[in-house]
C-alpha cells in the first residue's frame, strides 16, 4: 500500500501526519549530539535528519570504530558536509553546552545518567526505551526533565505509527469493540542468545570499563561476529540482567505502552508475573526464556507472554497486542492491524505505511527496519513540534517512565514470586519491604546512582 492509498483510506492517521507535516520544521536548525552510535542510534539520527535541517555537531561512543564510521556517515548526509566532533565520554561532549538536542542511544544500563546530564546542560532529549533499568532511575529522570523544563521524548514510536493511530481512532475510539475485557500482548521471537562463548580480551578500540559504567563488570565474552570478533557491546548485552530487564524490558514495554496509549491508561494497580529459564538452561544468558505477566488496571487485565522457543500462537502476530471486546477483536503489530467484528459487520485490515518511494535512501541503509522508519519520522516531527511549542510530546518522559517501571515491576514480581500492589503516588510497593529494596539497583563505583 503506497502513501497516497494509505492516507486516502486512513483519515485519522492522515490528519495526524499532516498536522506534523504542516509545522515549519524548515525554520528549525537545532544543533544535535548523539550518545551511542550503534544500530538504532544511527537509525533514529538519520530519521531526524530526514525531517528537519538539523546540524549534527557531536557524536559520542566508547567504540572508536563505530564512532568513526558514524562520523563519516553523518558527514556524507549533512548539507554542510562537516564531520561532527567525536568523544569517548559523554560528559566531555556535554561540557560544550552548545547542543539543542541530545539523542541517548546507549545500552539500557546507560540511559539514566546521560539523559539527566543532557537536560542539566540545557538540551532537549530523545531517549531510547526502556528509559531506565530500575524505578528510582526513572523517577530521577522525570524529576530532572521537569526541573530543567526540558522536552524529553521516549523512543516508544508505536504512539506515532500511522496504521496504529488509524486503529485507535477508527476502531477503539468509536467503540467498535464495545466493552474491552481483556488485552493480550506477546512476543514469540527466538531472541534470547543461547551461546556460551569463551572469555577474551576487549579490543583496543573499545573502552570496556567505560562501556560497563555503573553496571557490574562482567568478564568480556560474546559470540563472534561474521569476522570472528567477539563484541558483547553490540547486542550480546541484551542477554543479561546486568545491563537491562530482559525481553520484558526490551519488547513488552513497546506493546504495554501501545495499549496504555490506545486506551488512555495510567499506572497498573497490581502486577504479577511468573516464569524463568525453563527450557534453554544451557545458555549463559540469565534472562528468562519464558514469562507471563499480568498488569491489572482495575477492570482491565493486560496479560503479557514471551517464549523464546517453539511456534508463535499466531504466525501473523508473533509480536503484538490483541484487544478482546464484546463486539469484536482487534489485533495490532508493527506491520498491520486486523479488526474482526463479532457476528455481522465488516472486517478491516491495514498494513504499515510504505514510504520508500519518498525516502529511497531507506532501501540502502544497513539494518533499517523499513516498516518502522515512517513511525520514527512522525515521532521525530512530534518531538520537534513539542520543542518549538515547549509542550509535552506524545511519548513524554512521564509516559515512558510509567511503561518502563511497570515492566520492571513484572520482573520484581517474578523474582519475589508474589503479586505486587503499586502505590503510584508514593512510588512504593504496598506492604512489601523486600520488594521495595529492588526498586533501586546498586551502582558500581565510582558511579553514583541518581536521586529524585
């Protein structure tokens, strides 16, 4: 489905996009810095460069090779052909205090400190999800954004996905589902690394000590890439609790946030979860291969499940959300949505917006997720518009904190093996001192955990 066809049949999403397109982004020429020049850092930076005449002046990474490659890529795409300044320490980059926008695209354990430092330096921030690896980090990030009056957009771009905007406005808001009694969210991708690689020495071009930062210092190990080089900082880290919150923190947050946005939900009242490493016990990875979590929003349970083996329950929707209503069912994913009425009525199907004709460079960009690119562009436009108006973006830091913290609570519930009742105002688990201790991770010296 091409752009013209999609907008013709998708008025709600079309209106949302045209509102962003009509904004005078050409008048904005912000100076941009990127912290973390890996896969998604470059992906999001390029989408930002596509929608506004930004000047990328600074790049930061602990991997000198990735940093040099990113600097070359940016110089080729910038109108002025300038190479950005490069840094190995984000604190040195932010000392310049000459950035209007900072993108934080580090591994998850490094989101909190750079984001807080960036708003303290006067920049507006785009930070990847999950915003934090513990709940107190998230509180501190939200408090810093509000204190310094900075716009912070979280990379939960399902809120800016055209066909999902259409599903919300065409199916959910008009009440085609009737009363919704249950939402199921899931991921059945085989994404848990099962390797047991040997320990090796970090390459000279990587500052592994700085890469580890506040996380525990694990032995340097990773499966070798196609060239036989072990690079744990390029994906292998997702297999470990030391650096993130597993598949719940990586994939559930997207779908839980989508459901919260579509149904206008706040904090869950109770969270329960069970699972663990039930099948792939031979792997070094310490994140769960099987997990179910229930987020109780009062009269609506949202139930998550992931499994890193076996077949998907629905091959068309291996990662997605299903809304069950008295009048019908709605399935959504990054790629499409399907509404099926109960009894008589018209079934409705929509695919993702394809913009490769408008942005042909998307076709040649390494590792770009083509169906996601349009959503990132809309998300960046929303971010820029919020910056110009000094307003909250669609994925404001508070919304990112709620979705992130809810997923963290699911992991805590699995660890302590009981249902948690959450007091959102006090940011405490009710009557559970043991679980409350897990709201805050210890930091490795000399790094200091941020406070509210």
